[in-house]
C-alpha cells in the first residue's frame, strides 16, 4: 500500500515538474518569438512537440487567474473558465488543500493569441472525432 502511494506521489510530482517546465518554455518562447516576428511558427512548434492537453491546461489556468484582465477576449475567458484545479497530491488531507496556480509572464495579448490557436486546434480535433463517429454509423 505504501509503495503504491509513493508511486502516485512520484507521478504527481513528475506531472507538476513537467507543467512548470512547459510554463517556462511557453513564457520564454512567446517573448522571443514575438521579438523575432515568428509567433505563429512558435505556437505550431509547441503544439507539435507537447501534448495539447498540457498546453491547454497551462494557458487556461493562467487566463482564469487573470480573468479581470481586459486584454483577454470574452471568448478566451469563457474557454478558460472550465479549467480544473491542479489535483491534490495523493494522500494529502482535505483539511490542508494544496493550491498551485500557474501564471505566465508573457504579455496577455500574446497569450490571448495562443489561446485562440489552441481553441481552434481543439475544435478541429473534436470535429475530426465527430466526423469519424458519424462515418462509423
């Protein structure tokens, strides 16, 4: 039993580390790509290299924590509202909730552009799945 909890904690910790590293990649890449005028290329490379769910989670989380910011569009804010909280560590008491918020230092306008691209990608993937299911009938 104790061994299983350790494995769960290791997996949880690993997931947190991956998301923190990805957050840094997004922050650094958004800033650099805007200076180099290759924002679209950076976003596409990011979407090809990392899992869409992880990127989406980070961007949604950052926007949700700054929903007061008028530089995010209404559609992006609505999209971000569905972000779940980062899960509690396995075995942690509910009396002491673990709260981890992911913030991006990149300019909100660039994050908004990225969110729009992610939303489009998610919609495209949903449409492909829907079309495949419809074809199976």
